């Protein structure tokens, strides 16, 4: 069996308890501190002083939780037999482990009075000050210093734990934001292209000859574009530094986006009115809003007439996509509802607002208002 060694604190307690026990039976630890004359008249039986010394030694082991027991044992040993070894230990425990400042001060004063009075009577005032300072005052100050040091260390440790918890929360929040950003980007990249492919595939079923070949070629082109965008996105997620990044689509790319929709038979009118220079984040948000709105039109009302307006509105940029009522696409199965939520989050990230509503005469309207200087966190 492995030897069970005591903890360092218990070993220290054992070392301090030994002189307390010996003070109950060894006359030299009960006599005077200078010339051997007794401080008190030692008329107590040796059995009583031995029991008192043993009890005081036992109190040493609980001095951290019950310092008053050790204090009482030290005072009794001093008053009954003049035993002094337990006094500095008890005074240290008062300074280190008594929580109340008033009680600590009262105990220290009481011990000084209990020790100084018989010493003053035995040795006079010249010896009282150095001895009282050595065995009563200095141990209290040492206990106070070490207690303050423990409090400082405990405070630093708690602050470190709190900082660690806050850092973990920040990391979790950053991860959640990154997951949301990845979800938005995946939706923007995949949904629009796949929706176009589905619509082309539906038209392919009814096409023949050259039209079928042309539609098949368009599906192939759209599929390759979607795969290229997905590969770029995945490569960025794996190792962003090794991937040559291209500018995100912006307002200048809306014309191409609208032309793609027109090629699918959608009736779309685009108006861009005197747009002031805006940040790339704002331009990208505008592009994604229009892209998602046109995707929804393709899915839910491909025969409806649609207008897209991008114009300044005071210090902001307003984007309005409005479509009339129309028959839903034959393959429309309804979306997951994440598209509008995603562009709403994207718009809010750049400090804007998104509003959607059903028009009274049928149709749907999407209005985004984005500050021209918006550059919120991405």
C-alpha cells in the first residue's frame, strides 16, 4: 500500500501543536522569559496543565475554522501556568482567520492585556513592550498580512475564472454569428441558382428540338456557376487565406441579375436612380435583397409583372421590389421561410430595416431601407 502523507497544512499544524503539548508539562515553557522567575504562581497540578496543553494542541488543528478555541486555550494556559508557546499561534489565527475586524481588534487587545499585566508585575515596564510586541502584536500583523494576501489571490483567481467564462461566452456568440453568416451565404449561393435550374427543368419538359437543347445548355451553365460558387465558399471556410477572393456582387451586378430573370420569362423592370457611393457591405446587401425577392417571384408568381427600384431616400438607400399577382409556378412547393429571414438579418447587420407586405390588389412588396454609410459588422 502506498504511504498516505499528510497535507502540508496538517504537517504545519502538527509541528505547532508539539510545543503547546510540551508547555503543559515542561517547566521551562511555563517559567519566566528572562531570568527564570515564574510569571504566575504555578500551583496548578501537573495533570491539569497537561490536559490544558493537550486541549490547546488539539485546537491548533481547527484554528482555521474555530480560531476562538485556540485563543481560549492559549489564554487559559497563560493565566493558569504561564505557558506562552500557544500565544503567538493563537494571535496569528486571530489575525488570519477571524472575519470580523471589531472582534479581531477586541481579541488582540484582550490578549495584550492578559499577557502584559503579569509581565509588567514580574519584570517591569522595560521588558513588557518588546515581549508583548513579539508574542502578541507581530503574529496578529502577520496573520492579517497573509489573510489579505489570500483575499487578493482569491480575487485574482475569481477574476480569471470570470474572464474565462466571459471569453467562452464571446467565443460561443462568435461561433453562433459565424454559423448564421454561413447559413445566409449558403442560402444566397444555392437557393437562387437551384431555383433557376428547377424552373429551367420544368420548361424543358414541355420543350422540343432547339428549345430543349437551349434550355439544357442554360441548366448546364447555371449548374456550373452554382458549383463554382459552392467550391469557392467551401474553400474560404477551409482556408480563406489560400483562396483568391473576388469582389462580392453589388448594385452594378443587378442588371445581369435582372437579365437572367428575364431570360426565364419573368417580366422585370429595373430602375436605379442617382445612387450615391456606398460601402461594399451595403451594395452586397442590396444585391442579396433583390436576388431573394426575384427568387421568390420565380417560385410563387412567375407570370407577374415585377419592378425593382433602387433610389436614395435622404441619408439612406431604399430598395423596393414589387410584383403583381400571378399564377404560382407549377413546381412551387413553398420555401422553408428562411430567405426573407436571412436578408432581414443581413439588412439589420448594416443598420437597415426590411419591411414586407401583401399588396391590397394582390402581389407582394419588399422594401429595404439601408443607411448609405452603413458598415456594420459582418
